[in-house]
């Protein structure tokens, strides 16, 4: 689907509903929602108990009759009804009143590169159920590139790697369109799983999934993983009691190398499909990392060593896509040959 910037400027709301977090940008107001894409439901009555941060803290701590659900997987809405209920709670009464006052309200939503028509339809139906009369689909890669401040409208190469929770999207753009792109089924969740499995196999400790990201911060240092062991608290696999272990950061680096290698393979595949002139541009401009998982320890250095080109991390990698989409609907993007949602 190809739309123009003029059509996007008619939109009043920009939505980036991802597997990890949901972000909503309101025209002339900025980012109004940035919450986890999580809902807590009473399975006996069907009542929605909590959404966003309130529901995320319940994960793994609920009785049997309360279930914590994630209506989005790999950037695709898999449960339209639950996604609508979640968004309805997140946006609050203010936005709903705005949409009722303007029955021709338009919305723009980010979609992963190469998403299937069924996934696109699910995204449209999700926002239509909230009152949007027209929904424009924009490729996440294009929106993130705009949000990073890359000159995507110029006739030169810009490369972006959007590291999400479920997938990593890689693309080279020129003249506002995607020249070559690929989606790798590896994201922050796969990295977290690799760390959890490493601790289970080598230390007989089970680490809660929500404790993995703080572990990333402990292991992170300037330019990658910090030297020396890190102290980790978890549940002993045999006894079930709390136990503290010393984790070797070099071994953790080795544990996450396998899923990170899949990302490197995807980058190499995209570069091989690009014209030589565009690849030469990347030698100076480098690669931009965006997405909520862009700060994974070791990712930046691995890409730099594998490609021998500069690698940069966006100032706010987690909100690049929705900020870029917000810039489009507010008309802050220079005119270009825009192809937001590639077929």
C-alpha cells in the first residue's frame, strides 16, 4: 500500500502497538501513551482488571483465575477484541471524546515490514473499533528512520535496524522507499530466553523473565559487557529456594551470541541485495540501531565488527517509530517519494 504524506497529514493519531509496548502520539500534543502491551483478565467473568504497567507487574504473580495476556505478537495484532479493550483503557476518556466529536477522525499505525494482508486488516479493525473512520498503514522501518532523523528523502543510502521484542527488521532506504529489507525472527525476547537458559543449565538457577533486563543493565558497560562477574538472584532449580550466584559475563556473551548471529546474517543478506553505490554510502553514514532492544549488550559491537562500518544507536531508540509517525502526521517531514507500506 502506497500513500502520500498529504494523506498522513490528515491523520490526528499515530499508533505504534508492539509486542512489548504500545505508544500513542496525538497530533499537536505529542506522545500521550507509552505503556506495556499487557492486559490482566479475570477468566471466570471476562472482566478486564488492569492494562499497561499495572498489568505487567502482575505477570507471574496471579492466581489461576487471573490471566495476563499479550494481544500483540511480533508487531501483529493476534487478538483484536483484547487489543481494542486495552487501547480503550490506555487512551482514556479524553481521546475517545475527541474521536466522537470528529467522526472523520483518521489514524496512522505502524506495521512490520512485509506483514500479511490478514495482519494489516487486524490493525485496521483494531483502530476502527475505537472510532477511527480511516486508518493509514505505515511501514515501521520508514517511520523509525524518520524518527531517528535519517535523511530518508535523499537519493543516498540509509540503513536502519529496528530491534523489537519478537523480531528484528533490517532495511536500506533511499528516496523515502525501502530498497531492500528483511525481517529476522529474533528479538529481545529471544535474547532474554538465551540468558535464562544459560543460567538454568550452568548455574541451576531459574531467573524470572522480568529480571533479565535489569541483568542486561548490570552486564552493560561502555562499549559492551562489563568485565568481571555479576551477582544474580534466582530460584534454585532443585530446592526451589532463593539462591545468589556469580555469573561470568564472558559466558553470558557467548550465550547470546547465537541469536545475535541471526541478526548479523540478516544484515548481510540485505546488503547483498543492494546496489553497490548504496552500499558505498553506508561506509560513511553507517548503520542506525533503533527499537526497544537496541541496547542489548554486545549488539552494537558485534554489528560493527561484522560489517566494518560505523554503528550508531538512536537517542531514544524505543520511541523512534511513533515519533517518526508523529512527525509525518504533523507535516514535519520534507516532501519525498514516500512508500510507507511496501507490498
